[in-house]
């Protein structure tokens, strides 16, 4: 319900006026450079002066193609956001949270917002984009998070005391937009529209002519204000830190008269607590003296994100923005002066082809021919002069070499001032080898790293804000299509209730702690290209290794939907190789299980050897008993049984030798079986590593394709 609030609306206008007074130089510079690069490169006074001199002001815009090259390079970049959960989050929920953050922050509409902010910063010195919430569609009750582009960053304002580069840590931020009075009547009623007069309550000056209302339009201010919010934190005995709301949700249990808490499956106690000061953000939609809407914004950071190009702080403490083409503007203007002067010289140059005397063209017939230089004929006749003077051919007008030299110098100045050279834009360089070309391209990319890094930093901050908003916006059960890392596009149910009481929730987006990080280095596509080149270099040295890296090879191919091919190629990579790649540990050699027929043979051999050992050992025991009986008999009767004893000893030695021989034969036979088994395993491994999938049969080999 709209309400009139003179105090709040005046406070908001004071914030805006304070920002505009401090930021006026940057705002004027933004419009000046945007107009220079994207529009006319002549001021009104310069154009009028050239007209007075009968000259046509020409523009040879070299900066626009440079900006287009930079924008094209940025639009091929897809930042790689990563979400890092804490230890309490399960793997599946963490993957879904990361997919949700990427779906919001890297969808097509979000990319448009980033691209426009990057263009604004590169040309005008700074840009902006916003994060907002809206209903999924007109017939839905589900809120979604949207990354919204801002057409003109000079309509935004921030807190002058903000410390972060993206100004999301300030106390205020906002955006001004214009709405027609007819649309305003439809949304907020004719009664309020009539009370917003056409006279300006604050005019920021003639630079932009922006006023708060006029006869046709009303300015709508989306004002965000950050306020302190106290919150009590509790540290549990299991190490988890929760707030008061989460603490009240824990189940209380009584054990031996002591009141304890149940955190999942853990029985815990509160070991410490303290007051924490957090922020909450109020969103006001204001027009004139009326607050049209007032809501809580679900984040702790301001959602109007400042995208810097490369600013600096002057001695008075003011932040001054530097457009990428700031130092090249004078060189561009010099080129325009040279082009205008060259055109003027050509324009005023005479187009006469001969220098003749009056006597050479005195007859009427000759005058008719010479008055029309375009007349084509075999020879150009002229009248003889009594003094012998003949027509002299005149050379066509030429531009001075100094002017051409100055033009080339101005082109070089533009390249040096922007850091973007012709070879980076496709011109032929002196490099011959691929390595030299890559090295030159890499060196050239250093010049454009600053604007790219500034945008990536702003995207990472936006990802942090989105991550903060998810638990409050995506807090009910809903189904979404998300791009999962292993299965591709998949329907996922968020906050799925697994029981009737709501105590078991699958894919819970309202709990857990996450951190957002933007991977440093090249863009995601750039990293994939570098990975692909590295794999190709390895395969060129040894094409047989393809079956060991096939899954990695297809994963880095420039294909949007390669899930099926990746899964197919995974089947030709041995599982132990994939596991070793994930763990970084060498492959543990597991004992090979012999085939069933080999096991039967080994068992039969062992049984035979055991039977023979038993028979020989039994015979040796029998001989030993006989020998003891003969010795005892000799002692009792006095007979000489030495010959019989010697014979028994000989038989015993022969049995022992036979037992030893049997053991050696068994060991040799087992060694032969193991050797055959190892040879068979090695042959199978070679077949696996050199296996070629059916879809590759009949095609050219990898090495031939590379050639």
C-alpha cells in the first residue's frame, strides 16, 4: 500500500544529490566517451567551424572496432563459478546448489547483463548491473532470482564510503528509472499520479537534464538501504554454529535430569554463545514523496553492483574512472583532422589535365573538344601557336608524404594507448611458428586482462549475493531443470519432503554454508582449449594412450551437449585408471583370480601332492617302526640285525628322497601355472589398452587426423 513519507523521500533525495555532486565528473565523462566512440566524434563548435571553412568533417572511427573486438572476446568467455560447501552438506545437495547458482548467474539473460556492463565500463569508465527477484511467470507463485541489466549506469548511485570495488558493502544504493504517467496510473492509481507534480524537486543539472518528474514521465527510485540487525549465535558441542532460529528448531531431550539438544543424530549441548551484528536490507520503491513499495531484500549485500574499468583516487579522495579508450581519444581526433584535411585538399584540387595557351584552343572546333575532357578519341588535337607553345600534361593532385606519415603514426598511437594491436585483431604478423603466434597472443592478452578481471570480480560478487538469496527465495518444494555435471540437463526437486512431518528434506536449499569462488586464469572455454591442446600434444607423442584419456579428451571438446559421447568413451577407459586419476594414487595391483579351469587344475594338483606326501610319510613311519622293532629284538635275543636295519634305513632314505622330489615337482608345476596366468593377464591388458571402439573403426587414425 503506497504511503506518503516526506522524511524518508527527502533522505533518499539527499543521498542522490550527494552522490551526483561527487560523481559529476565521471558521469559527464561517461556520456562524453560513449557519444565519442558510439556516436559523433565532432563537437557542435568544431562542425560549425569546418563548415565556415568549407570543409566536411569526416570521422574515421578506429576505436569502435577495437571495442567490438574486446566485446567479442569477452562474449566468448564463460566465467567458471565454483561453490564450496561446508562438511555438513552431502555431495548431492552440494552439486544441486552449485548447479542452481550457475543456472541463475550464468544463464542467457545474466550474460546479457554482464556484457552490457562490460561495454559500459570499457567505453565510459564504469558500468552496473542489478540482482532482483520476480515471479517465475504471470501465473506462478514461485519467486526466482534474476540478474538484470541496467541501461545507463549514470542513473545509479551508491554510498561514497563503500570500500569494496563493487560497492556492495555500502549503506545505500539505488537506481532511477523513468515510467510514463499512463503506466504509473495503471500500476499505482490516478490519485497518486496527480499528486506527483511536473515541477522538479531536485534537478541534477543541465549535464543530463534528469529531473524527478515532468508532464509525461515520473521517475521511479529503487532505493536499497542496509541496516544493522543483531543476532545471537550458539556454538554446539559438535562444533556446529547456529543462530537462534535454528537453535529453537532443535529437539530437546532429557537425560538423567540434564536437558540436552538433538542435532540430527548427535546429542549436543551449547558450549558458547555471543551476539553477532549482521545486516538486513530494506528495499523502497519511491516516486515523488510517495513510498510505493517497501520490502525486505533477501541478502546482506546491496544488489546494485558497480563494475569498474580501472579507476584511481585523486588527492582530494574522489574516485576517478578511466575508460579503456581515454588515452586514445586524442589520437582518434587527430586521425579525423587528417582525414578532413585530406578530403579538403582533394576537393579543392583542379581536375584540369593540360596546361595550354589561348592560341592552342582558338578555333571553335578545338574549343568544343577541350571543354569536354571526357571525350574519348584517338588523339587530342590542338591549334598550333605562332610561338610554338604546345599543351603540357598536368600531374594529378597528390597528398603530401608527411600527412601519410602522420596518419600511420596516429594509428600506432591508438594501438599503444589501448594495448590492442592489429595482430590481435587478425592482421598478419611477423611470427611464423605456432609457438611464436601463441606467445604473441598471450602477451597481447595482458593488456586486456584488467577490464576482464574487473568484470569477473563483479560476477563473483553477484554469485555471492545469489548464494545468500537462495535459502530465502528457494525455500519451498519446487521442480527445476538444472545442468548437472554428470547427467546433463535434469529435472531436480528442491526441498523435497520425504515424510509427512517435514523433518526429512532432500536437496534442502535452506541449510548449509557455502562459499563462492571464481576460478582464476583463463575463461572456462579458454581452460578447456588449453586442456585439449595439452591432451593432443600427449596423444601426438603416443596415440596409443587415447584409450586412457578418452573421457578427458571428449570433455574438453568445444561441444555443448556431449554427455552421451562422454559416457560412451568412458567405457573404453579402464575403471582403475579413472579411479587413479581422481585419487592421485598409483594403481594398486590386486591379486588376479585365476580362471575356473585353472583353479580346478591347481586344486587337483594340490590333492594329488597331499596324497602322495601322506603315502610316503606313512611308509617312512612304517619303516621307522620296523627299524625300532629290529633293534629291540636284537637287544633281547643277541642276534645281529644290522643288515636288516641297514636295508630299512636305505628304504627310508629312498622314501625321503622321493618325498623331496615330489615337493619340487609340485612347486615347478605351480610355478608354470602362475607363469601362464601372468602371461594371459598381460595379453588381456594389451588388448584393453589397444582396443579401438566400433565407432572409430574405418576412420582415420588420430595421428593421421592431426596431420
